[in-house]
């Protein structure tokens, strides 16, 4: 059964309630340029967006080039020690100042007319300054690089907002802070390192397809059948009826697949890490126990890191971190890095190889997901049926102190939570029932 295709006007005004319901979304959500524009203006230009990790700009002068929606930015560790998010644009004639992905510099020089800016964004030098007249001196201080008005971090994860006002970062993260805490609990220093480089994947799919999939517990047995056939002997069962695995809408667009109850029931360390014996990593375990004590160390090694989507563009995937940059309605760049634990090189080498095997160019997981996303986007060219179903598990969702929970890993609870947040930001609230 289909309904009339809702009109999506070329103006910014459209009724979100006609394209998003609690249990389904219209295909135009993934294909409409107008909707994509609205997302960039609301989700990415008004809210908190993940941009970098502190370990990537650890030294004064370190910088990265990233994007917040469509806005190119430079994440810069200034000479004053402050990490800023600067708009990557010369204040003279709008040339993009910095083209390198990363580096270390005390200043940024525009290749067009030579205007030079300090790494804190202030305007340092203007060639042939006299040509601007006396009035220029009065406005010079206003001609530095524009700066994201709000920048904050939690656990080393740096977020920025292009809106001058709004909720705090901690309010934005809400229950998702627990996911960051879980990975930090695996470090003797309480810190992680993401500075060893990012694997870059170009997805021919809408950005929402990419992030939704990361907390979809339904597809793994089918999309990744070859992976599970290969690793099944070393893993707990992933058949939903056989394990106590839950999917959870954490609120605020954040969601997760949570294996912690199953892992605690097994009470076995490193199940999430291929069941490697702790004897293989004695220096790491010793350092962790010295920092956190035996009891907390055992629990951290049993439960492991989280599998959590942090709205709108960050994903903590066990010992991997992914973030996405939307490019167009059908184009997304996904960046993935292995989580490195400072001072634990033996562990880190294993983690890097595991990350490459799952998320590298020939990885067993991300290659499958990339192809599925491309097929999803291609299928949307057929505009009938018009709606995508998100009703799986709708009648078995339960609300508790942790969020909206479903004990069936294949339930589409995370996706329903994602679109409730999407609708509230892009248009209006969607009821939970």
C-alpha cells in the first residue's frame, strides 16, 4: 500500500510530519536536495558536531582540516595553547586558506593575495597594506579567520557548534557519555590516541544510511555472513534469540547495540577482542590494574568498549572510531581510526591489524556496508513503494532508566530514535508511539 508522494518544495519550508513517522520514513529523506540542505542548516550548523580528537592536535601549531556539514574548517592548536575550530576561508576574497589534511604551522598564508593569519586565526600581515587607506586600520582586527563560537571536548573528543547559543556539550551527549567512558576505562592513563591516521571511505550513499547502519543489529547475519562464518568459533552467538543483547535508544539521537549483559554473564575477559588470554598482554593488564585496581580492570576487560552512535556523526565501534562528513544527498565520506592506548605498543599493534582487517580498504566489514549503502541508494531511484519500514520490534520496546530498550538485537529501536531526533531538529517532534 502506498500513499501520495509528499511534495517537497524548493523552499526551506516543508512539513516533516509528511515524510517521517515513528515507524517509517519516506524515501525522499535520502534523496531530496532540499531536505539535505535543511539538514546542513539545522543539524550541522546549529548543533554540536564531532570534529577531531585532542591527540591529533597535541602540540602547539598542529592543525587538521575537516568539515562541519558543508563548512570547511581548520582545527588548530594555537600558539596560546587553545584548540580552536576556524572557518577555512580567507577574510579577504574567500580563498580556502589551508588545503593540507594536517600539519604543523605557526601561520596560514592565503595563496591568492598573500594575506597571512596566525594559527589562532588573527590577521598578521597584509601585502601592500597602504593600498587600503586609513579606514582599514579601524577594521583590521575584525578581519581574522572566523571562528566556531562554541568548542568543547569530552574525554578528548572535540566537538564544535557554529551556533553562538544552545545546550552545553554535556547536555548534548547525555547518556552517550557512558560510551566514551567505556573506552577510556580501557586505558591506564584514562586517555586514548587517534593520531595514527584515518582510513577514508567514499560511500555512494546518504550520510544517514551510513550512520543508521552502524547500529543496525538486523543486517549482520546476512550482509556479513562470510565474516561470521569465519569467526563464529571464537565469538558468542549473534543469533538474537540466543544471546542477551539489547539495542537501545539513548535519547537525543544517540543509540547503541549493547552486549555488556551477555559479556558479564560469561564473565570472561577479552571476548570482544577475540578471546585473547590476558597472559598475552601482561604489561597492559599490569598497567591497567595499577591504575584502576583489579576489580575495575576485570570488569572493563569483560565488558569492553561500546558500540554506540553519537548524534549526529560520530560512531564508537569497539576499538575503532568513525566519523562521517556528508557531501551530497548520495555521497558521504567516512573516516575510521583504530583506538590506540598510550604506552601499550604490543596491544596497539594487534588493534591496528584488527582494525585494518575490519575497516581497511579490503576489510571484511566496511566493504560490505559500503556496497549495501550504494545498493540502498540505487534502490531509492525506484520511488515505489515510497516508504522505508522501521517497525521491527515496535511492540516490544520497553522504556527504563537507560532509554528505550529492546532485547531483540534485530529491532529497529535505534533507527526510530534517530529519526525522532532528526525530526525534532529538522522540523518538529515526532511522537514515540
